[in-house]
């Protein structure tokens, strides 16, 4: 396997692992290009594409504009990475904007069969998602992998600014994924009671069940309150109070 493949796969895996860890400090850290990634060969192996990919990696906006009109902006590299995703991997917001202005399609499937908006919903810096939305990127594209839209990634990754951006852009809050999970289930699975409360207040049905017949409460209240710190206990209690006020039974 070529070096670029293994590095991209490892970096993608680490991004998901960090983002999914409930309450971890790592979930708050910025997703940065690793040293090995920067040293790896560009994961676009068509010689005609490499100059453009290199310009994206370094944020050379003028070079991107010069090359874009004569290149296929839908080209995909190793692991299915798109040029738009490559801009985010390299932390180049200006390159991302330049590609969009040149006609790159933000709805194109890339790494893990998800769009660049799914990726932007996970990383710490919300400016990438803001740029995408500002250029008309669709916010409800469904990934064939799990039936997730970008807001599912934002909730899973505990990215409040991205959740807010997606809500303001009209993201569908009522959607269920391929397992029947709502955003409430996703928030509960990462033990984010504060987000659960916000989603309840936004109108998501507290009685909605997934394909296993479970509501979000199964995950959120799985552990004993005694194992939580004071803040977490208080946030969980606020959810109980909301449910009681709306006639929903709790454990």
C-alpha cells in the first residue's frame, strides 16, 4: 500500500476516534495535519492533477485560479479524498473558497462516501463549514454509509458552532439515520445531555424510537448519576425536568 493511502486512512480514523470520544479533551482539540501527512506524497497520482493538488495544500489561491479552468475539479485521490477535502486536511480555508468559486461540487462524495460538509462539521474550526454554506453547499446530503447528514457528524463530534450553522442553514432536525436513530440518539450516545436538551427544545420527538425500539433515554441514562461530575449530573437533571414537564416518563 502506498504511503499516502496508509497516512490518509490513519488520519481519518484518528479524526473519527477523537471526535467520538465523549467528554474527552481531544474532542476539543483542532484536527491538524500530522507531520507524516505533510511529508507524504500528494494522494492524487495523476501527474496532471498534482500541480493543482499542491497549490491546494499550500493555499496558493492564485495558482488554483490559474489551473482550475483546465482541470477536472471532481478528481478523487487515495481513499476517495476530493480536492475540497484536501483543502481542509491542509487547513487552507482560502483554497477551499477558491475551489468552490472555480466550480468544485460540494455535494461530491469523498472520503468514507461523505461530502466535504460532513468533514467540515467534525473539525474544530467552524470556518470551513461557514465557507461551504456561504457558497451554497447543501446541508442535508445523506451519506450512503450510515444515512447521516452533516449535522449528525456535528452532534456526534460535539461541535456546537457547526450545529448552530447547520440549524441556521435549514438542516433537517427530524431525520433518522439508517438505524432509525435521531439526533437525540446521537447526542445521547456521546453523553451530551446539554445537546439533548437543546434538541428537545428544538422540537425533536422525545418518544422517537430507533430500529431496536429504543428512545434516546436508553443511552443517555445508561450509567449511574453517581459516576458523573456535578456539571454532568446537573445537565442530565435538566433533561429529566424537561421530560417531566412534557409528560414523558423517565427511568
